[in-house]
C-alpha cells in the first residue's frame, strides 16, 4: 500500500549531511512506490510563533501568511514524517525548533504517524534526540520507526546512506 511521506530538512546547507540523508530517504520512498515530498526549510520564508493562540480554532490555521501552512496540511495527511537536523551544540538546530513551534495548530492532529529521525553532527549528537522525541510525543500513538545518527561526512559512509534509503523504501 502506497504511503504519503513528508520529509522536513532543517539544515541551513542544501546537499550537506542531514539534507543528503533526506534525499536518500525520499529516493527510497519513491522507489518503494510511495508518494514523498521534501521540504527544505531554509527555502521557506517563515517567522517564529507569536503565541497569539489564534490558531486554536477548528480550522487549525495560523494567522501568519507565510510558507508554513502547506507543510502543516501535508503533515496531517501524511502516513510517515521524517525530521532531519544538523546537531549544533548537542541539540537540534534552531530552524527545526522554530518549525516545531509553528506546528502548534496541528500537533494534536498528527495521530498514528510513523516517524523517522535523521541527525548529523561533527562529533556527537548530544541530547538532540530528546527534544525531537518530546515534540513527537505530543501526538497520539506516534511510532518512532528508526533514528539515524551520522557523525562526520555522510558521503563517505555508504552503510548509513544505504540504511536510510532502505528505510525510505520500506517505510
């Protein structure tokens, strides 16, 4: 059965480690007969959450007119969501955290999704996984299928590239 896959790449550097792993997941998902869409957050203009709570309506829409709404709509329709981040100072990057804050209108409407987490770091992923798992934990019945940690240059690590591709293909 074909699945809808949404991949969120929060790297500020297109084509670098975490973003490259996102591309591998997307390739695998498409090769596995799934529908996959990747969002590269650095290409999307969006602001931080203003905590105005205007989104807490039945429409679940943010009043800010920026590029986040289509992503949130796709996430609610998805079967599989992938979050990818470079690790800075042993935490997820600020772009992913800002994105998570903007998910406030929908986080309780992400029921029963399968999640994959991709983290890339120069030396150690620290506690980055905790924050991502905490966000995922707000949704009902989430299942974290797999976590990928890449240390160093991913292009020289064929094993992790293959594992991420296969995870996408078999998601």
